[in-house]
């Protein structure tokens, strides 16, 4: 940027404000107990800074709201669909664009169309709904991250990459059993870490060689494009839009939760090139989502997305977005709080295993830490650890590879002083970390248990 000034500011001003409510520590202690120590079961009005997810929680621009007013709500062939389709095709280059109400609907339609019992679907790391939708088909979801992706403290530019040697082995050893390969960009469950274009192209070459299609789980494609611009020298002078096009050029299809880099509160799509798969996917879509020109969305949602995809690729926005995450990361690192390094695209991930060595995985250290952040500061994050991933498809328990608390930033919602407050809360809990006690799970559903599980604090309370 052509300016002598270094301060990166929020590239927007605020037209409509949403008050947030303060609670006392005693109120939060009672609310947490009533919620069975599960932050998902808290009421949002009792949360001061809500970093549970960056999904569907962003603020829309005036251009998106203006777009919503021209939403065409025709059941079939609405103008809004064609604007949405043109935007998605312009960015992805993919042939068939099927709107869905969110990402997991695209996953269900795709896997319901092409994945069968006994199949294997490799990925750098599957997100939890992706894994659950694959397992619901009786297939296995195989994570093949590069080894550095599992070392939180290690700094490397593309820790979201896939282990291509492991992918090659998987494809060679399982002919006919791999209907498609997925790449999650950025790698959410692995710390919001990006995937390089070199790795994407390597995966594409392998997939071509074995005749297996490559699909992107592209929820955060714009953030991934920004990291490629910053960290892969040959792309430094290329716009995020052009980088996104180069990323999608490697793929035969994509599933998208547009609640992230679609900059909207709801929406998604399945995009794919194969005519036969598209035909079957459309029939599947009609069964549960809707006619292929609205796919579970209102015309006005499609309009908000047609604008949002491009706003997500705006350089001033991406610079501010990635910088605000990095800024929190710098403050925590300076205070000695262990986090996944370097900071990822949409979230800071605290390494609870490193921070709380006195709590074994069976006492859910990352879950306990997420509760402590709420208790002390009214902050809500999410555990990505043994509660989310510890239960195996055969019903046994195995500790997750990492115990993380993810603090995911809604897009264009919080300002720098919110981030300063957050850093203060985390430092406060970190200073008292030895007093934090573990949890016992007292109720757990069989699948996706983190949403509704209930817990009791061990040893007479969360913070003794
Ligand atoms: N894939 C990835 C990488 C995701 O992060 C998500 C959602 C999905 C698929 C599913 O999309 O929610 O629209 O159905 N992630 C949210 C999160 C929920 O908090 O990370 P969805």
C-alpha cells in the first residue's frame, strides 16, 4: 500500500451497532453449571465476546444488504440464482453450481451421490461434519496432514498441506475404493493453516494419475489465497481473485460453506464438473434442499452471496482480517501462552495440552480451558480436542492428536479493543492455569457429541 503509516485499521465504519451484555463472574458460574459445562448450551445473550465460530456470524456490507432488496424469490429460474451462479463460476471456473443451505448440505448431497460403504475418502484433515457425513455412508474419512501440521509450536508456512507421499500410498493400495480426494482450505481442524498452491497442484497431479477426482472443501478459500500471496513468492504480485482461480483450477469440484468466505449468514454450494455426477447430485438436492436454482436458500440469500464472495477477496479486507488474528497471537505469544504457530486465517488456537500438562486427555483439558475463558471473562471459544474427536466410529475412545481451544473471529464484527480485552482475559486465565480442574462427561450422544454433551467439574469446581 502506498502510505507511510503502519497501523492497519478496520477497513469499514459502523452503520448499525449490536449491543453486547456484561455479566458478573458469579452469574457466569451459575450459567455454566446450568449448561452442564457445555458452552454450546449457553444463551448467546450471556456471552460478551462470542468466538464460538466464524460461521454465519459476520457483518454484511451495505452492498450486500442492498443486493438483498433485489432478491428474486421465483421458485425456478430466479435472477438471483443467475447472479449467484455467475459469481461462483467466475471465481471457481467449475461447470455445475448447486446452491445449498450450508456446507454440510453440500457434503451430504455429494457423498450421498458418490460415496458407498467401504470407500475411503482421504483429506488433509476432514472437518467434523465432513467426517460425519462420510461415516454416515459407511465409508472411512482418512486424515493425511503433513507431519508439521500436528506440531502446534512449530512455525511453517503451509501447515495445512496434505502429505502427498501418504496420499500416493493410499491411492496405490486402494484401487477402486477412493471415489474422491478432498482438500480443506484452509485446514480448519488443523489450526486454520493454509494449503500451498504447490501442494494443491501436487495433489491434483496424483489424483489425475490415479483417475480420482479432487474436491476442495473451500469454506475459507479467500483467506487461503491471501496466505499464498504472502508466503509463496511466485504469487506475491497476483491478486487474491487470480490466486483463487488458480486454486480452483486444480479441482474437479468443491463443497462450500458460504457462511465463512461468502460473508453471509447462511448459504453454501456444491460445484462440480462431471455431468453424470451433477445430474445425480441435482436429484439428490431436490429431495432435501430444494429446486436446483435455490437449493434451500431465499433469493435474497443468493444475492448477498453473489456480492460477498468478491468482498472476501478484497485485499484491504484480507489484510485487516489476517492481521487481527495475528495481533492476538502476538500478544499471547509475548505472554507465554502456547498457541498454534503461526496464527491461521480465521482463528487463534490455544494449545491446552501444553498449557495444562496437569490435566490428562481423559479430563478434557481444552474443554476445561474453554469453560474457564467463559467463567473468567465471558468469552466463548470452542474445544477442538478429545470431546470433539475422541470417540471412534466403533464406539471406543482415543485421545485426539491435539487439545486445542479455537477462538474464531466473526468477519467484520469485533474491533481492536475487543481483541485487547480478549488478550487480557486469556493472560488472566493463563496466570491461574494450575488452579484449573478437569471435567467428567456425564451425558454424551453417539455422534457429534460436543454439541450436546454435559459435564461435571472434577475436584470441587472448575477453578479451585
Ligand atoms: N467444512 C469446514 C472446513 C468447516 O469449517 C465447516 C463449518 C463445514 C465444512 C460445514 O459447513 O457449518 O455451513 O454446514 N465450520 C463451522 C466452524 C461450523 O465453526 O468451523 P456448515
